C-alpha cells in the first residue's frame, strides 16, 4: 500500500498534524501547531470572504499572530531555528 500526502507525493507518514490551539475573531481564524506558546511555531491564518477564503502561514510566537508576516501555504519558509 502506498500513502500520499495532500499534494499527491508518496510518503511514509499517514497522518497530518492537528493544531493544538486556535482562535477566531470575526472572519479570521488562527491555527497554532506547537505545544509551547513561549517558543516559535507554525501558525496558519484563514480568512473567509463572501466568495471563499485564503489560508496563509507564518513562523513565530502565538502571542504575535496578529502582526506576523504571512505567506502562501503552498510555499516553503525558512526559519532561524
């Protein structure tokens, strides 16, 4: 049996990470993928519009989620850690 990720690439991992925290304010939802809020983590920002929505990601502290610089989830990002 072969497993493929959401992009169709073969992988040995059959699960996807589940966000450990989230917050919704108006039409924006933030998803945090990290256990310790005092350390940088992957944060996804989902914005809903009347015609659909967008999903972007950033690397940083959960407390800074409103001011981080987000980019497309379909791109790679470089971290200092």
